[in-house]
């Protein structure tokens, strides 16, 4: 190719020399029109040379662009379409999906040994559960599995640049605020709180128990009426910026070779195999062979061949599962067991109180269920309360009901913090929980009948803080065949099939 370019360069120079000699030999050198004739011809010939030079420049550029490694192609661009094949397709581009993508590439044995495609339908993340969350992290759970996931996530976040840093990019700052969580319990729940703290400490969490007098001494702004006991996280608890973590996972995964595409998954194609049970009943086993992806604002649909699918679609995981025929059979059969995940809308309110708690304000979770934390400095806070089953709001949009704050949230806040009697609501937003209606806990692992689909969903509000641990766990299941670092079998789909709940007592 270099030889071709040099020959064209020599050709260009030869043309210029030849035409120059013609120009000089044809010039008029005598008579009254000598200067006029020469000047006119010279002007036209210079015009010709300029055009010729421009054409050679264009040709030279086009040849260079067609060299290997160039993005130029004579064919129409299809960047808006996903690749035709991938080893693993992840549905859902929230923090869980990108964490799984990162860990899959982190664990691959050779560079590009695993081709991973991530599909996200909303490139703006305007309705994504990740970026609309409060951003908390805590170890104060009642299940050991949740506590250990939180401990790993806290370690991961403290050393995040060692894991997710990208060469020649700015360092990651997730704006972690280690102010802790503070749970309050009345007389009826004090023994349960004490039992939870005992479990947390046995797993390595640093949590202190405070009586009413100790609580008042440490946080003078709290009204301790009705409080019998409190638990306070001493380290690895607080809050951070959700979008910064999502973007860090995404940026790192892309740098490692993960493919991404924007679009809607419209369905699946399967391999099927039928077997008979001991009683003679037929059972159909399926494996997804193709994921059909529709590009946004387009009628084009691209089939993607794959070996494994990961359902990390958050609140919409149940709908994706139904497209994979999960839960579409008779209600009293294994094929009729649905993925019990549905969207639940939750409000977050921003309010100001200039005389409210200061910089030592933790994430306070009241015994009434209301919670709040400091937001920046200058007397700003965010907080809310999960509605009862009868009060569940409509999920058709993300509008905010401010009457719910006035009637349900504010009275409880004002009772616990006297300064909040004169607070002022400044704004608010709403987001979706991927709510597990079965036991409000994660669903991790593959399905018994659609054997190559893996779930990472149903977190019911604590998916963001567990995302580093969940991504690693799903990558281990896929590439190693089982959990290697944390035993999370308690969250398998099997528990739903047999009706055995994994109960977490500390759901906010």
C-alpha cells in the first residue's frame, strides 16, 4: 500500500512538470497581446493545477482510510445494531448489569476470550433504578449473605480505582460519605435488633448498640421518646453517588472489550428438549439460542446468537422472564412459577431545615419506617417512607405525590427531630424498586427449565450497594459453575419453586 501511495505521488509530480512545459512552449512571446495572452493562460493553468492537487489529496485520504485499522468502510454503518453473535448477552444496563459485565471480563483467561454484549433500552438512564436511588450502603442486615455482600462491596468501593480505574482517564470519585446508618427500635423490636447486631458482628461488621441516654448524648437533636435501643454502624456505612459507580463500571467494562447496544429485547428463539417424569408427565427443557433486539426508533430487529443470557432487567425482569416462557404454564406446575419481581414506585423528598442535624447526621431509619439523611451541607436532607400495600402508588409514570409527604412522612420526621417541625420541601423524585414479592430478597442463579438464563434481580432496594458482590457471584456461576468466594445459594430460584423464603428483616 505504501508503494501504491508513493507511485501516485510521483505521478502527480510528473503531471505537473509535463503540463508546465506545455504551458511555456505555447506561450505567446511577441505582439501586442503577449502579456494578456500569457496571463490568461497562466491563470487557467494554475486553476487546473489547484483542482488536480485537490483530487490527489482526496484520493490519498481515501486510500489511507481504507487501510487496516481504519473505521472507513464502503458499506452503510450498522453501529446502531448489536453484533450477530455473542457468548453472553446481559439484558439490563443498570449497575448490576455493568458489574456482571466487568467481572466476566475480569475473570476471562485470555483477552477477548469471552464476548459479552450488554443491552440497555434507555441510554439516558432517565428512569433507571440505579441513578434514582438514595445511594446507601450498610452492613446492618439480618441475613449473613447480605451482610457479607455489603462488607465486600465496602472494601471494593474503598479501593475502587484499583479495580475500575482506566489508564489515561480521570480517577474515580464516588463521593462516599461514611456517616453510618442508625436504626431505632421500640420495646417490641429491641430484642430483634439486638439479635441482628449479634449476627452482624459475627460476620465482621462494626456495629454499636446504644441505649436512649447514649443515643441522646451522641445525637442531641434526636427525640428519644419511644426508643428502647439503637444500632449504629461505626465503619463501612454511609452513602455515595449512584451514577458515579454506574459510570465507573460501564467505562471499565467497555475498556475491557464489552459490547453495548441500545434497544428493546422483543423475544427469544429456543432449542427445546422434552422428557417424561416418573409419572409420565412431559417436561420441556429449553435453551435460548437467539435474543431478538429491536433498535430504538426503528423497525429493524437484529437476532443475536448466544450461549448464555443474564436477566438483569431490574423492575422489568418479570416481563423478560415471561418472554422466555418462564411462568407461562399452568399455575400448579413448575412451568407456571413466575419470576416474582415487579416494579414498585418509591418517592424521595428533598427538604431544608436550617436548624436540623449537622455534619454528623447519619442515615437514620426510624422505628416507624421513615428514614432520612443529610444531603450535602447547608441544611438539606432527603428522606421518605415506604407505603403500605394499600397505599402503593400507580407505576405508570414517575410523578411525585407531595401529599404523601405532608400526611405520612412529615409528622413522623417532626416527632423524631424537633427542628423538622419547620422544614420546607424543595423538590422530589420517584424511582422503581425491583421488588421481589416472594421474600424481598435477591434472585441469583439460573432457571431449572430454561437452563441458560441466569437471574440477578429482585433486590427490593439494596441492589446498588450489593452490585460489586453480585457481579462477581454471577460471573463465578457462569464461568466456574458455582459460587467461589461467597456462598449465595440461599438466593437461588430453587427456593421459589419449593416455597422456602429467604427472609431479610431489615428491608427499608
